[in-house]
C-alpha cells in the first residue's frame, strides 16, 4: 500500500528575515524598510510581550556613561531617535534632566567631558533646591540632554513603520491573547525553532512553516544564543530577571517634619539612618528629574510620561533565569531593596509600589553589545539592560551588516562594513571572546535602560 504523501510545509520567501520584534529587531526592520528592502519579522509573541526585555511604559535616554565611547554612541543614537519621531509624527523622547551621583560620579563626568557632552556639577544643596524631588548628599552631575523614552509608543511606531515593507509571515496557530496572530506585517506568536545557512540562503524553521531569506538578523534577546546554537553558531550570554516598581506620590508631610531614610544601598552617599528635609508634595513632584546612582547598588528612577507615577529599579539586581521559565511574580527580596532605594532618594513618593514589573536582561559577559555577522546570519544581542536608548543605532548597524553585498558568504565571520560600525568592530564583534582575547574587565555596570 503506498504511503500517504506528506503535505509540504508553507514557505515564505523574503530578502531579509528578522527574528525578534523587540526594540532591536523592530529598529532593524525599520532601517531595512527605509532602504526599500523586503523583510519579514518573526517573534514568539506579540510586540511588547511581558516575557521580553522591551516591554513597559518608559526607559531612560542619557549620554552619561563612565566610558566616552558610549557617550559618543548615545549622541549618535539621539539623532536617529529624532528621525524616528519625524517619521512617525509623534514625540517619543520627553526631555527630562538627569541627576547622576554616587561612587562613579567622577568617571561619568570625565567621560562626558572627554566626549564633549554638556553637563554641570552642583553641590548637593543646590541640586536639591533645584530638584526637590530627589534627595542626595555630595556633588551631583546634571545632564541637560537626557530624556524619558515612551518605550511602548516607540515599539508601536517602529512596528507601524516596518510593517509596510514586511511580508506576511506564516500565520500563527490559535494562541492566547498575548501571542495572537500577525500584527500588520509582523509574524507575532510564531516561535522560531531552527536556523540553517547553506551559504546561499538561510532557512528559518518556525512552528507555522519555513521562511527562506537571503540574510537573517537574529536579535531575539535571551533566546538568541539558543537559536544560533541550533545553527552551529556559539554566542556567549546569560539572562537575569530584573524588577522595577511604579510609585505614587506620597501625602504631603506636615510642615517641619522629616522623612526617615532606611539603611542606604551599598556604596550610597546617603548615610544610613539619616533624615531628608520635608518638602511639599507638589514641590517634590513638579519637574521630577531622572536619577542614576552610579556605582555600588545601582539604583535609578524616571518619571512616567503623562502620569504622576515614578519608575524605580536596581540595575543588574535580579537573579539568573531561564528565559523559557520566567516567574513574573514580584520578588520580595528585590522589592525590599527597591523600597529602600525609594525611601533614600525619593522623599515625595510612597515607597510601597502601586505596580511591579519584571523584565528580562540579555547579558553579554562584558556588558558590551554583540554585533556581528557569520555567513548570512547577522547577530545583535547582549544589550545587558542598557540597549533600549541605542535601539535605532543598533538597527542601522545590523541592517548595514545584513545588506552588505560584499560580505562573505562562507562560515567565517564577516567583518562589519565601514559604514556599519566604524571604529567599533573589535569592541562589539564576537572575536573579542576568542582564545587569547578575554572579555574586557570592568564592563558592568554600564547603566540602566
């Protein structure tokens, strides 16, 4: 008896495929769309899904790093954010001054001055008079060019701009609401299961059928290493599950009273058990800045656009996690640390959160990004909790690597073209992890989203 024929799985053919629809993947898709290229975008879940690293209302945009190289790259990224705002017709970056203080203040100031970035040093008293919502001791570096990114709106804008150039991806099977079907030209709810580069094309296996592409850009956050391993490419990395809290304004304190601060975070410039002067709630909340306690326990906070809420977290404070086994419930130990930071630095807010979010970090061994190409596979990962602000810049780099017609087609690493990441190939390429070239020391922490 003849065996029944097996139906051939549907195949989508495209010039480029992007795996991952977070800030990096959508930025790549937009960069390719601006070049008039054909692209399909695939993601295991809907844009902004809670298991990824790009969800949430807001992120920090800042130039302040302890490395002048990153200061310069952030300045370049700012110009691309402006282009994105012009393209979508919406304000995505809300200018907000930033206060940087803590053990690595001097290094941040030196890096900003070396890169020619504007900044101003203030004594604590003057900083607190100008920005009464944040309590500090010691000198403060004020960064005037920082901003709060409306992260959810940024993802929506990029998805809308990329969709007209994207092909219809394989239809997703029935799934829960968080993973339901294609959004425009983006294949959401379509997990990628395999990659195979035969030197001419890459076949991307998905749960809904194969996608064939001339080049594939993989920027799937903490899932990147596993996907590439299936294609014989080794990328080092690890995931951690971080936590942030959203705070509401506290009730106005009685005149002349003081708000006690709990034990200060490790490395804090605020003495444990000290008191911060009471101010009116209105004064504390008006014009709230971003703050970054740089070094020690790396606390940070930012106002939520269009809201009286304030987001606060601890950079690289979370435990290791398997990205496929995330527990989105609040971590009590992390919650206690965040509450302590809120009591120390934010006297105008109730330190008990009104809402808590978990967020996965995709970490490289040295906290520098990984940007490279092997054969027809382009790799963008290792954003290490500080990549959102660089999203459009990373998108341009990765799109340039993918669209480079002169790139090698064999299994050797293709050197990034000079137009893609000039001067930074060695820093961000996979070659830095090869034998005899150990990861750069002292790379972490580099700063919050």
